[in-house]
C-alpha cells in the first residue's frame, strides 16, 4: 500500500457507508458493534484518513486481516484499546483474508463538532495516547475491559434514547470517563510492562551514547526527540510518556542531560573555549549552549570550569 494516497473521510455517515453499515442515529456521533462484521469489503479504499476521533476496543481477531496505522502493521490476535485522532492515517488490507473475521468489541466515532463549545473539545487534544501508534496501543485485563464495556453500555443506552437537551451532555460526560480510564490504564501499562519498557530505555541509552560521540555531534548536531523516536520505532509522545512514568523526565530532558554531561567533560578535561565546546556539541550559537548550561546547573560554563580547579 506504500505510495497510495489516503482516501479522506470527512463524516461519520461516509465512514459507515464505506463499510456497508447503516446510517448513524446522530450525524456527529456513532457506536459500532463490530461482532457482526465478518469481512472488510474489497472494493473500498484501503488507506484512509478521517476527520474523526475513533476509540475502539477490539478482541478475538482470528482472521489474517492486515491492519495498518501510520507506518506500522499490526496483527490483531489480542484484545486492545486504541485511539485515533483526526488526520491520522490507517487502513485495511483484506487481500490475505481467507476466512470470516471473528471479532468482539466496538468503535466509538466522534466528530469534533459534537464536542464544540464544551471543555472536552480542548481537553481531548491533550491526551497523548491519541498520538500513539497501534503497536503501542493499550492491552486491557479482563477487569479493565469490563470497566470500559460498562461505560460504553451507558453511552449506547443514551445514544438510543429519545434525544433531549441533556443527551449530548450525558454522552460527553461518559466519553470523558472513557478517556480518564484510558489514561489510567496507559500509565499502568508503562509500569507493568517493565521488560519491554526497560528494553526501550536500554536502547535509548545506547542510541544516545552513539549520538553523543564527538564526531557525530559535530557532524549531525544534537539529536531531536523525533529523530530518536523514529530510530526506536515508537512515537515521540509514547517515548516521553514512558520515560516520565519510569524516570520522571521527558525525552527532551534526557537529551539535555546528555548534553550537559558531555559539556562538563569537555569543560573539565580540555582547554577548549566555551564557543569551541558549543560548536563541538552541535550548537549553532554559543549563547544557546551557555543559556542551557546555566539553566541546568545554575552556573555558567566558565563558572563551572573555575569550580573544577
């Protein structure tokens, strides 16, 4: 599917129509029970980008359906909770599907206009997990899954009730509950999946050690959070969220700490000027280096050097 431009879906009705599903009861909000879906139509676009927020709990995938999200492939053999924000690319490739799909779960489709003029309209953009790739999605325990299903049932009940002036407010309150639990479960996952998490941190440290080789810094400059994340094959927000949970520091703070560590070595062990050290560390302007060093150590580079004598 590489190189194929994504098909842009602007409305919930358009999304459901492409999947051969009934029209939504509300144009800006819909719940999809995915158990009756046995196959993905082969004559619809395989790569999609939507204007929607999509929250999905999926379990018991037994088919060979290939799903892509961003630049990653994912094999749905386990139940996961996933979140997608407007503008994110995903797709289905049913070419290898040889059997009917055995699925359990649901999708919640929310158009941003449904949240208009509510606190959640702004707050939903602050949930970092909407930027996580599928291979970083949330694996739920049976108890956690039941919690999410219970909230979804309350939403579904209100969704099918007669619409009144409180319907939207009640639904949005329940959506907020879903997102609060998602946040809690993601934080839990960072801690309980320690083997995987510590493996990422170990790879991060090895990568930073390579990046902060003297020759590499001079040639390539200080590594960015995005560059580091890409080399680790995870999203920037996921990496920073993981590091904050386990170490209390963001990825940017880790990179800056490495800069200061390297700078202290050069200030203490060489006679290079502050400007020469700044350029060696990949800074375009010595003032930027001095400002960061003072901010991190409460000493200027020269004050630190004098303190070493």
